[in-house]
């Protein structure tokens, strides 16, 4: 019989849960190491009691960097079947988490389908769903309405919820006074800001935070503290609004841990390269090592259509400096709802960033696959190269489309191939070039 309420509660009691054992096996660590990290809040195992098909994963800076994929329908793109195709494709491509950001229609059946069929962690942003669920204008919703939707999502089995608790009425004056270029670019943060502006009331997610924690504790939902004031352009990075909110998120992290609720803290969106590592270290200090979940960061503002690349650059730096969770960005970022190909490109870019960071951090066995690839390339073992590749289909297609005359080269170098020449030279063979 289960004698604990949450993974953190179990960890503090010295209990090793099945989820901890599963994470330990995936991370090549002992179950006791994982339990200790969960007890300290440095690893979060997002695992709602009701998400029974979940394949558990741990999120934390000392573990393998995880990838989140944002999906969901909108008013302009409302086909839930297409979104489910994206979900399954994302899982096959290596996504560790799916966030349902649907903002149109009856969202509950899709959310329940995710938690009944998808083995990845499932996250949501309940404030999005509040307007849709009640079919009422934002200003007419009450604090109770918002809290009830969080409870509904917990009951539907979601593993983590993003809640924008860190902005308060003080933030309204800060935004007006400091004149940011992009103001608030967080969709959830802007809704909370708008609600406070229209009603004159305090942020309900901050005011009733203890009630939210009680819901999370009951279902073992991890709370992801949303950064409403994350920078939406380079000019707003590391400004007063961002840092002041981060300090408040540190306070809220401590309050959650006191109730045995696991926490992730969300981080910056757009940020110059030279500020990223410092921001990661600041978060680790202010939020006491809680897992950091970054949206990018995007290292330049001028690459629409290629923001999966600008994000991957920032993500690799962020993860190597302490972020544990990367939210993917697709080529459609800032432009449109991503299609299946956009989702693939976003995931591949994020996985490259995460893997590069894991090697830099010295994650156990992270570089093994790279060493296997090097051996396969040296011996021209093409099948082994496809096995090692992050995206074997694309790699194989490129080679097949431009296949060379001989298998011990590619159409770029032919007999000038350095690997071919060295193999022959070291074997004492004649090296023919022409």
C-alpha cells in the first residue's frame, strides 16, 4: 500500500519508489542517488498518480537533459487528430515531455487521450484552458474558476502544470515604468497581467498558491513555475522585471517543497550568448538547485524560419551551465502553428543541443554513442552509422541521393577521402587517387 503522497514525500521518508528505480536505470545511477536528489528538490520526477502509462523520467541538471515539445490546437488550426499524429511522432523522435497548449474547442478529451496513451510526461498551462473551459471572457472569471481548472487538469492525469505565480500587482507598475521593448511575451503571463489590469485584483495564482499546492500534493503534480517576465527579445534580457520575478519564484519554490510538492522553474526566452551561463548560475542560487526549464534561449532575434537553430545554440549553452529541461523551438516559432515537419526539425535541433550539453557536463555514458560513430566512420560501416545517428532517415537519404562510385568514400571526397587514405597507408596498401 502506498504510504506517501508525492515522490518528494517518499524521498524525504527514505522510500525508493518504482519511479525512482526506473529513473535510476535510465540515468545509470543508483536508486539511492535519485532518491536523495528528489528529497533535496534537485531532481523532479513528474509523475501524476493517474498517468498510469507513463515511462518515468527525472529532470535535473545532473541528469540527462530532457526535451519538451509544445503542441495543441488553435482557432486557426483545430484538428486534434493531426495534433495526436504530432504527439506520437514527437515521442518516436525522442521527446521526453509533451505540453498541451490547446486554446480552442473541447480540450479535455485530447488531454485525457494524452494521459491514457502517451508514455511521455504531459504538461499543461491551465490559465489557457480557463477561458475555453468556461466559454467566458477573461475579465468575468474568478480566482476560484482558475483554481478549479488546475484541479480538473490534475484529475485528468497531467504530470506538471505551468502556473504564472511570480507576477503580482507590483509587476504592473514595473512593466509601465521600465518600458520593455517586448513587454510580456509569455501567453499565460499576459493573460494573468490582463486579468489583474481589468479586475484590479491580485494574481490569483499567487494569492491562492497554498490551495494550488494542496491540489498538486493530492495528485502528485509537479508545479512548473512560469516566468511571465521572461525576455522576448535581446534588449529585455536580464532586466529588473525578469530578475525580480525570479527572486519571487525562489520564494515560491521553498513554499512548495515545504508541502512536498516537486518544482521546476521556467527560464528565459531570448538572451545574448554572454548572459546565458550567468543566468543559469543565478537561478541555481536563487531557487536552491530546483530543475531549470528554459525556452531556448534564442540567441538572436533576426532568424524567423530558423529559430530552431538559434534556440539550439542557446539551449546547448544553457544546459551545459545547469539547465535540466529544454523546451524545443521549431522553424515556425513566431510565425505559425508548427506542422509535422516543423516538429521534427525542432526536436532534432533540441536533441542535438541536449546531447552536446550532456557530453560537456560529463553525464555518464553520454559520449558512448559518439565514440561508436567515430569507429563506424573509420571503418566505413554505414549501417552502424545509421544506428548511431540522431536522424538516421535523413542521413541515409542524403547519402543514397548522391551515392559515390565506391562504398569506402562519399561523393564529396571520392578517392581523396582522408579516412580511406589513412586506412590504406596504415595497412601498408597502395593508395590510388586518380
